[in-house]
C-alpha cells in the first residue's frame, strides 16, 4: 500500500484531462493517463478505507479493464471491468423503480464477428450477489428472425412502456434463471445453442423481473387465467396441450433435456405428463416438492422423447391456507403463475409454447411466430 500511495501522490500533480465527458461526480484527484485516450478521477476515504474512482477511456473494444497494483505486476492486483454496448451506451448501475414489481427489457444484437454459426455449450448468469435478492427471474429471449430493428436504437426500458417494440422478442426462451437457481447451465455433449454467423436469430432480449419485497403496492392487477380461492389446503390448476401441438415434430422425436417449473409463493407441486395414444406414458418432469426459493433448471438424467401426436398435461397445486383473499394470476410475486419450461433438441423454429387461456371459448392457443 505504501507504493500505491506514493504513486497516487505523484500523479496527482498532473491534473490535466482531455475527456469531452464530464465526470459523474466531484473527485479530489484527477490525471490524464494517456493523452487524448485515458483520464482517471479518484477520491480516497481513509476512514472507510475506500477509493472511489472514475475512468474515461477512448477504445474500439467493448470491454475495458483497469488494474491497481502495488508493484506494477499482476500478482495481487485489483481489477475493475466495465463495458460499452454497440450504441456507445455505458453500463454502470441500474436503479430499480420504487415499485414492488418491475419488468425491464433490453434487446441486444447477436455477435457479428463469426463467419459461421457457433454453438454455446453453457450459459452463466452474472448477477451481483449484493442485489440477487431483488431479482425474481432473468429470461433470455430469441427475437423473431423476421424482426427488423434499428441497431443504433435498440429497445431498452420498462416492458409495459415498450410493448409494441418487444412483442416479437417475447415468445421463445433461449435460457431462464429464477430465484435460487444455479448460475451455470451446461448442455450435454450432443447439444448446444446456436449463435452468430448464418444462424437465423440475429437479436436477443434480456427480460429482468425485479421484485422489491420491501415495497407494498396497492395498484390493481389484471389477472390472466388463474384464480386461486383462499384458505385452500390443495387447489389444482390444469393445463392441456393437444396432439395438434406436436404434429410437426420429426418422426424420430425430440429430446427433452432440461425442465424448469415456475410458480410463485402459494405453490406445492408442479408436474407435466406425456399422453400418447390416450394413455399417460410418463412424467416429463415431476416437481413434487416445489420450493419457490430454489427454482433450479433441472438437467434430466436421461433425455425424454416427444413424438408426433403426443399431448401433454400440466398440473400446478397451490396452498392458500395463509390467504384471506383470492390469488389472481399475474406477474407480481404475490400473484400466481403455472409454467413448466423445457429445453429440447433438435431445434424447431415454430415449436415455442402452448398456453391455456381462460376465456369464453376456453381454447388452447398454439403460438407460432410464423
């Protein structure tokens, strides 16, 4: 620390900077690390043993790193990494709005540096451990290949405010993380997620659901499908996807390799069964003891086949003994959902979702992007 303190004192004498952007706040010290390229501001708080600093750098790269070392080498160095996306927007912090539930969507362009399609063999979620209690889920969506977007003004904001801009990026999940799940998801050796090159998906959307349980919202919600009565020890909600849903599956079948059940606080269990030739064949996945706080994306020990003509039945069971009012289906954590998400291969471009909707016709909607 002695060498570091001396170094800071020495460069403090050179206070000229060339950055055209003003620093975020006032600092006690500043220096130009490299003419017309890199400027540094910092303040030392001896009482808190803390250094607050800001770096402005001109670079053609997206990732910027700054190292602080007592001896000028890599051993024991403290490294800070920041990044800039293609529209030159800098990402430092995001302030969650003062509501109990926030859905934020941001669309990104797929990497363009690959001449041919590559395959991602794993996904890793990077969520700040200090803020993980605010994150209800993170979803990575694939955008419809036919969608046209302005790369300089990609949609970014509260989902309710950019509905029309993101509607073609809100159907097909590429990967999902929810409360208590593992940060890393690895595909089996025979599978992977296509990306870049001639792969048809050119844009992705990250949807973040922030849940600020310290805030109480008295706003009304618009229920979608579910209504669970209060003071029930067990209440079942069923969803059924008919054989028409699977009619375009290859004759050799699709291989299901991951399962992620998702409901909210009143849950007991979630399961999905395969029905073949009017007979229940097996569980596609059975989360008999579902726990909201541990929502793992379960990698199946052995892949399960889905064949043309198969239908599926899903059941979510809820306990509302602790509730005096009905629980509606909606997006807030205090509301309810009944979802069961699966990952399969080989990929089908129009095999995304089957949704049961309570309406006048009580129909089952099969969503296709094309």
